[in-house]
């Protein structure tokens, strides 16, 4: 007596494959959107941290009375260091300020063009004086990114605390 076995074919149906590919596509789009959000926030945070480091450098150089070896300070007394912010150009400058001359720019940093900008209400000059340690130009510096979707605020108070 002959037994007949049913004919089973192995593999996946087209419906099963389409469902798997749809799930993979949905998960990929969610992860890509999360990555873009994370990447943009990191760009704003990195720009803010760079500015905080520049402010801390100006503060530290003023406290240590580190006189730069530049023509603007050779004949004058060191008054302090400042961070000057050019809002329209999206740049900021670390400058030494000495008597008898214009501020000497020690470094220039530019925000990523088209991605980040300074808020118009931001403080444009923070000056750290030598000897007294006082700070002129206290307030907030606000960095916006990607059509104001991401914002970071840096505060400088009269005691020189930078947050």
C-alpha cells in the first residue's frame, strides 16, 4: 500500500516578506529621525561648549595676568581679556586689551554657516579685568540652531561664573 504525503513547499510567501520589509523600513525611518535630532543637538552643544571654553580662557588669562607677546601689548599695560561677539557674522573673538592700543585678536571662531546663529538679544562683549577680577558685559549669550529648533543659553554673571 502506497502512502501519499502532502506536498509542502519550503520558504516564505510574498505577503510575509512584504510585512518584514515594511517593519524594517518603519524602524529605519524612526532611527534615522532620532539620529538627525541627536546630531543637530550635538552641533549646538559643541558650539556652546567651544564658546564656554573661550570665555574660561579669557577669564583664566585675566586672573593669571598673562600678557601676550603681541605688538599691541608691548608698550602698554595689560587691562584684561575680552570675548567679543559679532552677532551678524556668527563669529566671536578672544582679544587681549592693553592700554594705548586697540584690542588684539588672539583667536577667531565662526559658528557653522547656515546652521547656527547668535540671538540678537545676546551680550556682545564680555570683558575680564586683570587685578580686580571684575567682569563687564554680564548676561546671556544665546545660540540657536536649525531654524531655532535647538537653543543653548550661556550665562555670565558679575562674579565671572560661566554657565
